[in-house]
C-alpha cells in the first residue's frame, strides 16, 4: 500500500486569498492614518485643531469638515494681559497655544508687523488668552508660566516672556522643555526660583482653564484664533473671527474696517 506524502486541502487557496485581501485593507488603513498624522488636521492648512487626536477615527470613517463659522462673536478680554494702549479704539484678542506650530508661524511672520503698524501706534490693543490644546503636552504649563511671569512684572513682563517662549520653542507639543521655563525667567531678569515655585503650585491652572472654557463658548476650537472688534467699556467686543496663521493683509483689512 502506498501512503500519499502530501494531501491537497481544498480550503488552502481560499485561506491564502483571504489573507491577501485582509493584508491589503490593513495596509491601506495604516497609510491613511499615517497621512493624517503627518499632515495634521489644520483648518485651511493654517491652524492646529483640537480634534487632532481623532485622526484614526477619521481615517476609518472620513467625514467632511463643517463650514467654518465666521459670524461675529461676543468675546471678553477677561482679566488677561494687554499689549498697547488700553484705550485703543480696536481690540485684537488672540487665543493661542505656545506649542502650536501655526501660532509660532504667526509670531514669526505677522506679529511684529502688527505690533509696529497698529499696536505701537496706539490704534490697537492686543489681548492674549490661552488655548493650550490637549495633544501639546507642555502648552498648558507654558501658559501657566507666562502668568507666573506676569505676577512678577505685570503685562510688560508677560509679553517679554510670551515672546521669548515663541522665540525658543520648536513647537509641536514639547518643543520647549519645561525645565527651561525658569531659565527664561532668569534670562529676563526675573526670579526663576519664584517662577518655578509658582508653576509647581499650579496657581494659574484655573485661569488657563477658564480661557479654555471661554474659547469653547465662542467657537475657538483651533489655534491660533483671533477676534477683532471695536473696544468697549465693559471689555466685551463683538469680534470678527480670523482663524489660523493668516497673512498680515488679512488682519490689516479687518482692523482698518474697525478703525473707521
């Protein structure tokens, strides 16, 4: 009797085919997720949105982004730091994240011209409010540190500290190590140990969280988000929204309209 050395399993080709198809779909899904993670989820290619952590879900079930709501909003300056003449005719509110790459782009490319043409001339006052996004690990602490710097020297010192963070960070989450926050304070002539103590106590965590809450109420879901409107006695402006690292001309057009 001859015993066959190999038996032919009729199901084997079917199993091989299923494995090939499954591998193809897994590879396709992985590619989509990698593309979203590398490209970001920026609105109009110029802002970092709070929904970045949902990239994988978006890849599995892609959906069109809703149209951006650009209608004027009632926005408060709260008790946040002011740069420029407090009696300026126009207020520019900036909801920012110290680790957002588009906020850094705005700082590098547009901020200095806005300051020169409108803020330093007394036409516009800038109010910075915090919107640290949850996937930028150091941004919330950096926002608190800036408030601690303000405690030592008022709004003038706050903006020096604000500028220095943006000068030094490479952005995108952990672009500036947290141990550098007291170093910046020392470099600016502040007391670094006092700032570190303030930061460790989380004295200004609630202040930053309030800005986050207020940002959500006025539809600021990504950074940077700006509101431009005529200044008011009660500190609440009816602001036109500008989203993202827009060119200087976008701000110029809206500010000039408000100055009339």
